[in-house]
């Protein structure tokens, strides 16, 4: 009986594995097709200053499959990284985002910045700097308006080639930020050595503000450290007014989150950003204020 069960377990394990593999290969194929057919989509989430004005937008990749469904990044980014498809995908997202931002900025009296997520694999590939320079030239977006969001892991690996690339990107006039800060293993020494201007405080801390003592301490410490190092802090995942108030009082430079604005497709994001130009349009808090 036990032997029988064991056999079945083994067979089920194989069946499941091949299902997982099939899904993965299928996603990989879809991703490849989406890239080749220029079908990667970019959504945009605004970043606000403490006064409630949009100062930048973050580009977020979306994959449109053959059925026309939008697939979120959690599903395809890991596969893109494993297969190296992240390199052409990242380039397509960067190009589309810069094109969009360049066009929107032509209609704005005050330029808005753009941040684009970059995977460590793209940095290790060694061509990122050339790609960025080419895309900026093609789209006419000013380098000073572009920020690349990097993760701690790639920065801390201490690759000389990566450091060199970061310096070259910095020399282009592009800004660099550390995404999801506090979830990795950044050291103060490394932070100081890197040409990074901004830290994005991870959503996991922000979501527990202002009542969880640990997150309060961590957020305050990150803000104090950033101030001492001359870095700006962007709080991500701001969902409530209490979180916003705490962060603004604590001296955060920018806020981002569903409470202020969710990611939008290119068309909606354009309208959202342009609406700021109208003097009468006060920015609305998305969630109902708690009485
Ligand atoms: P991220 O760069 O930290 O982006 C923020 C993610 O949190 C986005 O999810 C956004 O929709 C979500 N978010 C923003 N505000 C809130 C909030 O208030 N509450 C909650 N619960 N979530 C919020 P998304 O678009 O699914 O992206 C997930 C991750 O995928 C990104 O995290 C980033 O690491 C990666 N990613 C997205 N686009 C790209 C890309 O073009 N290239 C690379 N390499 N990675 C990307
Ligand atoms: Mg990001
Ligand atoms: Mg982030
Ligand atoms: Mg995050």
C-alpha cells in the first residue's frame, strides 16, 4: 500500500513538473513573441512630491499575450531574467517609455521625470549604457529626466564591470536609484561608493506605517541615513493618508502608491499627467478619508 502510494506520488510529481515546465516554456514563447512583435506594453505610475504634484512617473512592463490578456511582471520577469530575454525586453520597455515621456513633456510647462526598472542581468550584459545613450538620442528625452531603478543585489555584488557601467550612466547625466530599499543587503560603504541619488523605501515598511514600531524605526533610520548621505527618499506603496502624513512629516522627497495613483496605461497616464497642467485640478486622494 505504502509502495503504491509512493509510486503514485512519484508519478504525480512528474506530472506536475511537466505541467510547470509547459507553463514556463509557454510563457517564454509568448514573451519572445511579444518582444519580437513589439507587443510589450508599458504602464505608468506617478510619483508625487509632498505638495501633491507629479514629479516623475515609473514605467512598469506589461506583457500582452496572443489572446490579448495583460500578464503582470511577477509572472514573466523571472522567466525573462532566466532566459536572457530581459535584455531585449528591457530595451523595448525603455524605448517605449522614453518615447511616451518625451511626447508628454512637449505638452507640459514643467518637465516630469521618468524612472525605468533595470534588472541586474541587463547591467551584467554590459551594453546597457550604450542602449540608454542610443534611446535617449532617438527619443530626445533629456538624460536628466531619466532615472534607472536598480536593485540592491546587483549593486552589492561588487562587479567592477557593473560599477564601471554605473559610472558611465552617471556620466551620461542619468539618475540612479535603489529600488525596494531595505529588503536586500546594502552596506553604507557601498551606498556611498555608488553614483546613486535616490533610495526607494520598500513597500513592506511603508505598509506598516505609522503604527508598527519596527517599521517606524526603520523608515526614520533610512531617511536619516539618506539625508546624511545627500540622497533623496521615495516611499513606495503609499496606500493611506496616515502613511502619507507620517512620511511627509518625516521628510520624504517623493511618494508613490495606490493611495495616490495606480499604474495606468499609456493613454490614461498621459491624461492624468496633463490634467496637472490645469490650475483648477487639485489632486484627489483615491481612498476615502477615514472619518
Ligand atoms: P517595483 O519596481 O518595486 O514596482 C512597484 C510595484 O508595486 C508595481 O507592481 C506596482 O503596481 C506596485 N504598487 C505600486 N503602488 C502600490 C501600492 O500602493 N500597493 C501595492 N500593493 N502595490 C503597489 P508591478 O507593476 O506588478 O511590478 C512588479 C515588479 O516587477 C516591479 O516592482 C519591478 O521589480 C518589476 N518590473 C516591472 N516592470 C519592469 C521592467 O520593465 N523591468 C524590470 N527589470 N523589472 C520590472
Ligand atoms: Mg521600481
Ligand atoms: Mg519598487
Ligand atoms: Mg517593490
